[in-house]
C-alpha cells in the first residue's frame, strides 16, 4: 500500500478527492449537459439490478463530505496484491459509480423544469430591486427640497403652543398637590373628633389623587405619608374598637364598624374584636384581684403586679374574698353585656339589610355571614374564658373555714353567674360546676363534721325541757327555710303561682339590666332580716290562754276540734260521719293530758337546731345541685344521730326480750344496728381507739352521746323522768314529721340515680321514729306500778274454796289504787309537759298489759284451786276491768283475752287441754304446767297429767 502511494507521489498524480477540490466552483458544480444525461439514460440497465448495485455500496460512502474514499479503498487492499482481484474490484466500483451517476442524472433531468422556473424568478427579483433603489434615491432628493422649504419660525410657534399647554396642566397638578399637602391638618382634626369614617374617606380620596401624580418625586413622599396616616388611623380605630368591650356605645360602635367597612376590613375587625374581648377579660379580672390584694397587703413590699393571675388569687384574704368575688363578677358582667349588645347591634343591621338589593355586592353578603358565625362562636369562647378566670379565683382559696352564711353567699354568687352563662350562650357551666363542687364537698365535709360534734355536745348538755313555740309553728317560719319561698309560694294557688312565675320569667337578666344595674349588686347590699316570731311566752300563746289553762276541765270550748271527733283514723285522718257524745269528748280529754294548753309542737332547743341545720343543708343543695346526694346523706346522719341518742338515753333496756311484748320491731332494730355500725364510734376514748378502724372511716363516725347528769330518770315522783322522756320522744316524732313534709322537696333535689337511697331512708328510718315510743314508755310503765306487791298479795289468797264468793279480793283494790296513783302522777306531769293522746295510750297500754300478765303469773302460782276459786278469779278480773274502764278510755282493754282465756282453761277436758297447750304458746311453760297440775284430781287423772306435761315439754324443747 505504501509503495503505491509513494509511486503516485513521484508521478505527480492526485487522489480523486484532491482532484475534485482543485476544480473551480463552476467546474465542481457543473451540471451535465442534456446529451450527457441522455447518454447516461440510454445505457440499458435493469432497474432491479441497478438498485441492487446501489444497495451494495458501502454505507460509509454516504456518511459525510469529508470522507476520503481513496484512503478508504487503499486501506482495504490486502497485504498481498492480486491483479485479477484488483481488476474485478475495479470493475465492480465502476459499475457502482455508473449506477450512481445514472441515478443522479435521472434525478437532475426530473427536476430540470423546476430549476429553470426558479432561476427566472431570481432574475425578476434582481430587476425589481434595481427599480426600488432608483425610487429611494428620488425620495431622498425630494425630502431635502421640502426641508429647505419650511422656515424655523413656523416650527418654533408650534413648539411654544405645545409648551403652553404642558405648563397649564402642570399648574393644575401643582394646585392639587398643594391641596394634598394640607390634608394632614384636616385628618388630625377628624381623628380628634373620632370621625373615623370621614378621616378614612378623605385619606382614601387623597391616595387615589396621589396615584394620578405619582410621577412627581414629591408625590411619592406624600403617598408614603398618607399610607402612614392610614395606618395611624387603623391603630386609633383598633383602640376605639377595644373600648367597646367594657362600655358599649351604639353611636361609637356604629362609627367604628362604618370605618372598617370603608377600609374593606370587616372580617379583620371582627377578629380584632374577639381578641380585645379576651384581653379585656384578662385585664379586668387581674386589676380587680390586684386591687384587693394590694389593699389587704398594705405597705408590704411585694411585687404583686408581676405575678400570674392564678398565683395572685391565692393572696386574697378571707375578709375580702366575697367583696372581691362580687366585684369580679360585676366586671365580667359588664364585658359579657357589651358582647351581648354587640350581637344585638349586628342582628339589627342584618334585619335592616334582610332584603338584598341589586347594588349589594357578594363581598358584603360574605362579610355579614362571616361576622354572624364569628359572633356565635365567640359566645362559647368568651364564656369559657370567664369560667376559667372565676375557677382560678374559686380554687385559689381554701373555703373550709368559711362561715356558713359567707359560703352560701359565695354559692349564690356563683349560681347567679351560672344563670348568666345559661342566658349568655346556653352553657351548663361544667367548669364552674366542677370547681365549686370541689370546694363545696371539701367545705361541707368539714362543716358537717363540726355540726355533728356540735349536735353531740347539745345532746349531752340537753336537759330535755320543752322549748316553748307557738301552736302555729312551722319550719317555713325559720330563716333557714326562707329560700323555699322562691321555689314555691304557699300563699298562691298552683295556677296563680304558675302565672306569676311566667310573668317573672319573661325577662332575662340581660333584658333586666340592659341599660343600667348589675345582677350581682344584690349580694353586696346588706338586707335587714325579718325577726323570727316562733317562740311563745311561758309555753302559752297569750296571757288569756294561760289563765284558761286551769279552768273548768269539762268546758267544750277548750277541747281541740280533733278531740271532739268520735274517732279519727290515724292512718288516713278520716272522720266518720257520726254524732259525737259528750261522754266521748270527756273520755278523750282524760286521755290527752294537755290541761287545755294549745297543741303546740313538743320540741327542744336541740330539735330546733337540727331543723335549722336541715334548712341550711337544703339551702346549699338548692344552690348547688351536683353535691345534693352528699348533702342529703349528711341530712340523714343528723336524723340518725338524734334518733340513736334518744334511744340510747331513754329506751335502751335489757328487759325487752324477756317481756315477750315485742317492743322493738325488726325494722327498728335493723335501723339502730345500721346507725351504730355506720355512724357511732363505739371505741372513742378507749385505749384501743383507732387501732382497728381506718382513719378515714373513723373521721366519718361520732362518739356515742351520754345523757346529761342533770336529767334524773330514777325518781318515782316524776314517773321516772316521764316529762323528759315525752319531750325527747315526741320531739323526735315531730322531727320525723318535718322530714316527711320535706320529702317532696328533697326528692326534687335528689339525682335520679340516688333516689332509692332517699326512699330507703324514709321507709326504714324516718318512719320508725314513732316506734321508739313503745320501748321508751315501757320502762315507765314497768316501774310506775308495783307489780311485785300484787304477786305477794295474790299468793296469800286461798283459791280452793267450796262456796261462791260475792266479794272480790283485796289485791284488786290495791292494784286499782296503783293505777289511780299513776293517773294522778300522769296528770301532774302533764301540768309541765303536754302528753299527747298517742303517748297516753301507749303508757296505759303498757301498764294494763303488765298488770294482766302479772295477774296470769299470780294465777299460775296457785297450788290448789277449786271451781269456786276459778269463779273468784273471774270476779276479781271483772272488778278490775270495770274500775279500770273508768280510768282510761283505751278500748279494747289490752290483753283482756290473755287473762280470761287462762282462767277459762281450768274447765277444759283432757283433749281440749292438749289442743289448748298446742295453740296458746303465748303462755310460759310454767303457766301451762301449773294449769295442768291444778286441774289434777278434779277432771284430769295422773296419766293424762303426764301426757299433757310431755306435750308442754315437747313445745319447750325447740326453744332450748
């Protein structure tokens, strides 16, 4: 390869590529002549073969113009050259060249007409360009002539006229600028006059005018100054908006809202307003509390102003707590009233714009909708802020040592505030309720504990003397129950009462105090309390009644109406339609040892104190419903402790069970056991006190009370303290009656889930008060009559007589004398304390029962008895009944059948006697055995006796 290149170089030959580059452009781009083209086209060649030859050309030949085909072909030569192969390869290349040339010639001939046509267009373009050059030359020459034709004077005149017009416009602009410069003074005057809408309107007009002349440098400064003035107006407007939070003024607020409307910032104004209300609440409460704290601290060098509000509340003293709370609520009321009036203002504006006009834009509708929603949401938010501030104040002080009246005032103020919350946004004030509930529970536990200790002290120092009250005494006359008059008016009928409540209920607090006044001012004013008029002088309503107390006992005019009635059903109070005899009236008067005193309630000072406590507790429940159950539970403990004390002092006796009279019912025993287990600290004062009872449980219990040493219950002359027993027992019954009267009121205060507790308290505790009469008065009846003497007298009587006697035995007269003496003592006691009919009935019933059982016991001690002796027994008992019925009107005589049946059993046959033993288990084994032994020999043989004694033993065996 190198040899060929060197040989070509020596001969001066060039490569085809180099030969082409040496040609001139004309020669290089020479178009073949028609003959050459025809010659090429006339060469016969198969199109397919021609196409195959073209396709056989290497791709590299079509790559680019810089391709060196000679170099390429030389590089392809093999190292060993073969002439024949070279010749063949050369022929192939020639064929390829010929095919390509022929193809090119065909394409050239095909495009020849287009080429000729385009060449003609180029020639025509050249001609047009030459013509245009000639026209331009002529135009320039003519312009030069025109320039020389116009004079400088004419053009100067036109220039001066134009300058004059410009200067006239400039003068007008300068005058406008001068006016704009002077608007600052007017804007300041408007702001001082609080004419915010006018100031904004003027400022906006100035800004619009300034934008027209913004190309002047002085105007750019004025524009920035106007912008600063507008921002200053907005700041003053914001301050004016904040003033409405404490003292709402319609005219002032209208100006502010109109100004914000001109600024197009209605929504922003509403956002700012709510922020100011929040800030106003915080600032108001802080300043009120800070004022009281600094006032109470005096000259103490304490930086209270830097304290947080919550910490500041802990420095309020007890003396200033209520005045501060009142002022706090007053200030918060002013803020909420301003918000309420703000909402009213917007509602009135919405009503005026309720009929949309064509001129009203969508933006105004959107703004009103936004404001309405924002105000509605703001109600809850503002009330929540108020609650949190008052909560921090409530919980900042320990109220456990407050006086009761002071704590009630606090509850009343908070209750009024919660009422404001209901009317303000319909809130249940859960935050306030929870905080005041925490304080109330804490306060009430300490208060109730102290009251129970106080009650124990009263009971231990109580001499059980009658507290003289008027006959028309009612708990509603006590100050502690005055709050119930607000709930229901006794003087109004239900329909009139409902109508009056409706009239009073028409105006809400916001309507009542819309213009002036404050709902919390009532708590700050000292009201004069009405004096209670419940006590009577010397136990009588008047001197005339006192004089008539010892007048003729048979006077019908002095007999209470209920005693003139023949019979009164104690369960229903119904009176039969029957004429009343004078004898019945007299018998009634004998039973009720009131000596014509008016039927004033029997109660003691301690009873009155308990009733007052109940009133205070109910007052607390009425104000604070969430702790109603805790309070009612404590109310029940007051009654429980009073009942337990009366039982412990006057009714506890170990002889109840042996009497067989069933003096204490199972319900009463269950109640007493419950009270002792849950309320009474039986180990108090002992060495082991507190070892077995948890501290918290021990706190809930009270030591058992002890009877005062001044009360003597062992003197027979006073019927063993009957007067004190009557006062104690009947005061408990009176207390139970008052609880019964309050049941409906307590039921309305009680949560629904806890009402079963209240029902159980009434059914199992309150209703058992009257049942204490039996065990308490039984002790008097057991000691008032000497039953042992009667047994001794009966044991000396001979019963195995053989003739019928017409004279009764002496023991009957002795027993009747005892009853007469008892009746006299009863009358003597009644001179000091009225003995109600139920009490006298219980006393007589106990005495008669004990006497009848003593008679049976005396008859059971008889060793020998004949039929005549049994008849004498019947005579004695009939004599006793006849005389006894003159002393008491108690009918039927208690246990009359108990004696008569025992006497008549003497006549029974063997079979009847056995049946009698099985059916009459109210008799003791001794009494039944004596009955069998006495009958031996008369109509019962020994075998029958053994059988009957065995039957008695069978009855007695299960008991053992």
